[in-house]
């Protein structure tokens, strides 16, 4: 197609999408930032209050910082656990084992189940086991933490595994064979040959798990609801409850939402930066 | 050919986005938009709307918020062009949240026919919420099991009928003795599980808590409609603890398992006669009656007041009030407002409307258009009326609308669970609640 034709139809094809993008994303986003500096119950009734909402969000006893801490801790644990499990699975499933594709499918499957359903399934499973000890998932906050970790590993590992399998498959066979000829042990093969060559994928997986865990909402709601006493309340759920659970606190909820956005945006920015850097080196 | 095809595609895309934009802006004639907050009665309101349209020709659109999302739905719908004309608010707290949207109802027929005008929500002489149902709660008991106890040869209390239980001391003595004899009474415990799973703890953090709150507010002479009650001291925390401990100690369920129990679990225990008492309200009868395998006959259920050693126990009644008020959208056009008023008046005054209220919704409606014969046929509703009409009985109002926020209630409930599990002292429960009360008011 000629460049002129492209230009002529550009408006017709792109404009509707652009309009929708503006209407449902850019405008609400800008309004949202504005609302975080106001006190409001509906968007028509906003009065400007400056930084008051941000101050209230950080006030002692509010729980925003505790939620941030809990979410960060969980995110660290999830990143480590998910990537280790996913990599181990990928290594196993790139060996010549029978029914490899069946196993791949089975491990990937949990990723297709919605978070709410998954949360309830794990709630039932863990509740069934814990009831033997006269406990339940909300008895201690640490139980909730472990439950969320388990759930995340179960849900995310399969997805990350697929990325790792693809990366491992893309390693040139010559490098492995050369290492084997040189008498490398399986550990040396992994450490010095395979891992360095899949580093970009590791970066992608680490950041994907990190942002996924930070944004986790439905699993949290279905598994623990933040109980006991909001000790397992993650950021997204915390913001939701600030907005809808406290009359007159909508502005504060909005302010927390803006800060939440900044955290996730920084994480995504870092991911872009690292993956780009790797590519340039190669 | 190729060119016209791509043009066609472009047109279709444009058309799609245009219809998406205009679809929400279409309206014809005056319609009443009714936002319903209980999904379980959605079908009944649809039927009412249909009947109203058939009688008067005015269209009523019933929209229902999904379970537990009423406030969200209302907040996001109000600023739109499809804002509801009639919606519900739940008490004085709602005023600050929705004040721009609350029309003055003092001139409406519905308000004029309110049996007790003091029940309405008003501010500065303007009425902005009209209650449409009253409900009551207390300790629901199973008369059959109680009588079985009173007939026990080895019982340790002097009482021989439920009506003789008129104080916390009497209730406590009977309950402890019943618990001791639970095997011969055929029950697992006197009280149903104290459901403390998060989201299922409102019977304690809201309803039971209403009593110490009421005692305190009445002592200070705080107005029912006051939206902000900031100098909360929890003066009667010991009374709260007395009854709450009685529930925990004489329960069907071990304390450690309470965090998993739901209200439905408790009501099922009551319906299957695994316990003799459960704290709940008149709305819960449906749950008892529809439980599969229900063993409780309708003539055997009754209410006992929530005795906790308060000042006037001999005259204490149950807690009767409402958190359901109609509000009409101030920003709707004059015709729409008039149509909304007419619809509500029709529902509570015409024969068709009243039949729906009585038989379908099962409301005890607080309007003078409802006579003796318009009482719903449900034993707990009748009990509420019995308490309302009894001489020398002082029923307690619902003061819990003064609780600053849902979050405070959730935190209080979590605190109570930790206390029940032995992870928190009651003193810490009290001090945490007081601190939260202050911080929630900003």
C-alpha cells in the first residue's frame, strides 16, 4: 500500500479507537488524579483539599503502610518461589520425558482459572486441612500469608514455565554440546551455559510475577478477605475498602490509588529498562 | 473492490463506537428508576413495577445492585444521566454522603401517613428519608426446647416459662443450666454458633453493639438523627461482654472454629434444633422456614430481649427500628420526582400495592394506611408487633447508624474474633474500638 493511502485512512481507522482510549482511559485517569486532591462522594461534589488525603493515608494506624509492607513481603516470596518452581518445571519438561506436552498443559491450566474461583478452591482445600487442627486460614496472619503464597505459586508457575521452556528451547544446541565435550557437570551446565543464555526471560518472569502480585485482588478477597483484622489485606483490597468501606474517605482511597499506580508504574518501568538493556548488549 | 471493502470496515467501526456512545442517552416519557439493594427480592420488585405500569401506565425501571455492592452502585450511578429517581439510604450517616441528591419529602403523602413521624430522617425541618419497613431483633428461641427444659426434673432454676426470664441473671442461670443438660435436651449447645467469619459478624459488631451504644447515647441525650457521635466512651462495655461471653460459653461450637462460621450456619443449627436460641432479627424467619429438614414449627419461635444487665431490665423490649429509608433524587426533573412520589404512595396505599408489601415483601410497614389485617403472616414479624404494642415495654431503637464506618465494624468484628479465640484481651478490644472511633471521624 502506498504511503499516501495509509495517511488518508489513518484517521478513519485510528480515530474511533483513539476516541475510546481517551474516553475510557485517559480522561478518567486524569480525573482520578485530580480527585485524589479533593474531598468527594460523587465526582460532581468535589472540593479541593490539597495534600490532606495523602497525609491521611500515611497516618499511623490507617493500615496503608502495613498493607504496602505485607504486599511487598509477599511479592518477594512469590517472585522467588514462582520462578524457582517454574524454572525447575521447565528444566524437567525440556528433558525427554513421556507425556511432556500433557504435563505442560496440566501445569499451565491453573493460570486459566479466574482469581475468585481459585481463591475459593484454595479456601476450601486449606480450610479442610486446617480444620483437623481446629484452625482455619484466618486464624493467624502467617497462615494467610502461606496460603496466598501457595495459591500464587500454583497459579503463576505454569505461565512462567511456558516462558522458560521457550527460552530453554532457543538455546543453541552447540553451546550445550561443547560444554558436555569439555566435561561439564549438570550443575555447571545449568549455571554457566543455560542460565546466562536465558537471562532476558528471567528478567521478564521476575517482573511479571512482581507486578502480578502487587496488583493481586480477587485471590486475596476470596482466600482471606484480609482477615484476621486486615493483617493479610493487600494493597488493592486495602484501597478498595478505603474507598467503599468508609463514608467520607473516597478522596483518601483515590490518593492511595494514585500512589499504587506510581508503585506499579515504577516496577513496569524498571522491567522495560532491564529487558531493553539486555537486548542492546546482545 | 479493495477500497470499498476497507471503507465499509471503517464505517462499521465508526458505527460501533457511535452506538456505544448513544445507547446510554436514550429516554422517552417519564419513568421512575428504582434502585433496589437486595438481590434476593429483585424479582418481587419487577412484579410490582409490572403491576404499576398495568394500572397507571407509568414505567418503573427496577435496577438491582449485586449483593453487598449497593453503596458502590449508588455512588457511581448518581452522577450519570440514568441516575435512580428512588433509592434507599440507611440512616443519618447517609446524609453527608448523598446530601446533594436528597429531595425534601416533607410534603409527600408517604411522609404524611407515617404512623410515627419521628422515625423519618430529617434535618433543619426538611425530611430526606422516609422509613418503609420496621424490623426487630433479639434472641430467637425455640419454645419446644425451652419447655422441654422447664419440664426437666433435675433443673436448677426456679423458672417454668420463657416469659419469666426478665433479666440477664435469669437468662444466664437458665442458659448455663440448659448447657449442662444439653444431652437430655437433645441439643449441641444452647446458642447457635457465634458466627465470626469476616463479613458474617454483623450480629455482634452491629446488632449486639447497638445496646451499649444506645445506653450511652441516651444517657447523654444524643439525638437519634445526629450523624456524628464523636465522644464515644464504650461505657457499657462490661454489659456487652456479659452477654457475648454467655453466647461463647454456651455454644454449639468450639471457640477456635468460630472464625469459619457464617450466619447461615447458625440459622441452620437453629432450624435443625441443634440449639435452642440464636440472636437474629425478624428477617431471619425465611431462613429458618426454608432450611431443608427444618424441624421448628412456626408457633414455636419467639423473641427474648437482649438482656445484658442494663438499667431497666424489667421493662426491656427487643430492638426495633429500621435502616431502610426511601430517598428521592433531588436532581431528577420535577415530573420524575412527582412520578416517584406517586409510585411510592401507590405501593403503600392502594390495595394492589399493599398486597405486594404484605404478602411478597413481608414488610411491617410503618404507615397508618396499614390496618391490623395487613400484618405479614410470619411469626417473628408478629412477635415484633407484639413487642411494639405491649404496655410497659420499652423497645430499644436502632442506634447503630451512628457507627462511623463499615471498616470500623469490620475491625471490631475481627477484634471480637481474636478475643473469642483467646488471642486478644477484652480490654484491648475496647481500647482499639475507641481509638478507631476517633480516627474514623478524621
